[in-house]
């Protein structure tokens, strides 16, 4: 039993030593970008009332949440999604604010799903939300901020796939299908099973032009030119709204100089039911899962009492760290600088020396020597734990002996 308790439950893991420092480094780099764009920090609780994430709000299914009860019998959950708690806070603390609100966060989210077998069920996310602005400018600011954050982390090759929730809704509305048929098509498209989609639509009554759009969804991927092609294939209120918005987004991305990191994909479906507009996901080599996701959700905050348009994104730090490791991209960590070892009689000199280095903003680990360990044991320990220099003070009258450890 003691050995069992040394391990973690399925879906969670310990992070320590260099990997932990690398993760902290990436989080700080991303946070610096969010602050440069004028976003203010907000922290929400790790657990909330179950109703914050109810089906009506379009978030995670009940069976995918970690649930428990408080002493009053209220159902609580470990937050499976960062967006609804942020929306709750905006409705609570910014109810009277009429100007745009920019907030950012970092924290853990938890998904208890069989679909995550072999994957982490606890994830660290850092992201930003922009409330009170419904223009394409806000969409592009969100995309630009996410792209800049990934670049600042050192990621070189990645692509942001961008779609719009209304485009697929417009197709379904035009098709006039039953709820069961819509759900089946949605599942096939979400799984990119276009062969299965072709077979499913083969015996269904549908206008040939519309069926052609469904069957060509896999080809509606590309830059701004593709959007013009899609406009010629389908036209109704929702698809026109979606394509016009994406065209504006592309033009503004060019202003930022980030258009090469973005491709439009009209087959993307919203990961959450609360998304109402632009939706996007970022991918890179080394992981099949999205390292960043986001979109516009203009109706979610209204369910908490404040009617305001909203857009946001989140970067999955664990997936980003995994991808960068597999791509062998260097993630610099703060050097531990100096390992200062001293004999019992030279404590005052060692403390003074450490204090001086720390005033110069250098990291110093101060260690009184234990004669049970040899000098070579201390050198090996300092080397394997990342120190680049070791100093040894024998006595009060001697100079510190320096050893280079790199």
C-alpha cells in the first residue's frame, strides 16, 4: 500500500526539477505578452457550483466533471473549463461597466472523461478574455496575442486553424434536417470522417448544390482566397455573416503581419456549445492535440446577468511543453548560479558572501558541510542539480575556492 501511495491517480502527474522550471518559464513568457496587451489578472476558485457549467450554458457534459458535495448538500465541481467562471466574475464585478474589459488568468482545469484515456485530466491553462467588444478588431487582437505568445515561448512552426460557428449552422439550417440527422452529420464532420459523410448523405433528400458544399468541406481550407470561393458555393444569412467576418479578420491579420500563421477551415466545429462566432485552434508538431483554443461567445455572460459580447483563448501549457520537448526546442530556465559550501567555523563569511551575491540578483544556495560527504560528492550533487559554479570556504581567514561545474 505504501508503494501505491507514491504514485498519482490516472490522468494526473508530478512535475519537478527542470521540467517544472521550464513550465513556469513558458507561463511567465505568455503572461508577459498578455500584460503588454493591457490585460488584467483575475483568479477564480478551483471548484465552483455545478450550475456554473450546466448543459444550458453550453459547457462540459455532467459525466465529464469531477463532482462532490459541500456540507449544505450543494453539488460542487472541479472546474472543467476556465471560461464560465470568468464570465460569472464579469457579471458579478463589472455589471455596470460599459467599456471593454480585458482580463487574463492562469490555472488548472479538470476533465473526467474516458476520451482522455492516456491523456492528462488535469491541465494548466493560461489565457485571456475580452468583454464588451463585438468587432472584428477584437477577434484579431485575440488571435494576434495568442500567436505572439507562442512565438515568444520559442515555438517556430505552428498553425492556427480558424473557422466560424455560424457557417456550419447555416448549412444545417439550409438542409432542413431532423435533430437526429443533424447530430449524425455533426459527429461525422467533427471526426473529419468525410467518406462516412458522403455515404450518409447519399440517400438523403437535399439540394445538389448544398450537398456539394457538405461533401467539399474538407477542401474549404486555406487563406483569404478560399473564403471568396466558399461565398460562390453557398449563400444564406448565417453563412454570409460568417464568411464576411472571416474576410475582415484576414485583412486585419495582414496589418499585424501574422497572416502566415493562420489558415481558414470551414469544417471546424465549435468545441463548446456556447461559441457563437469565430472559433480557432492552434496546432504544432509533437502532439496531435490543440495547444491553444478559443473563440467568440456573445451569449454566455448574459446567462449570468450581464449582456455583453465576449471572445477569448487559452493556451494549454502541458501540451505546449510536450510539443516543444519533442521538437527539441530549448526552453531556458533560470540558472541556479552558485552553490556555496562552507565549514562550520566560516559561517559568518559564507552568509556575507551569499548576501552580496543575492544583492546582485544572483541565486545562491548556502550549505554547511557535513563531513559524512566527500567534496567530490558535493561537486557531483551541485552539477546534477544544475549549478554552474561552486564555492568552498574552508575557514574564516581563507578565500573561497571556486570550481566551474559546467
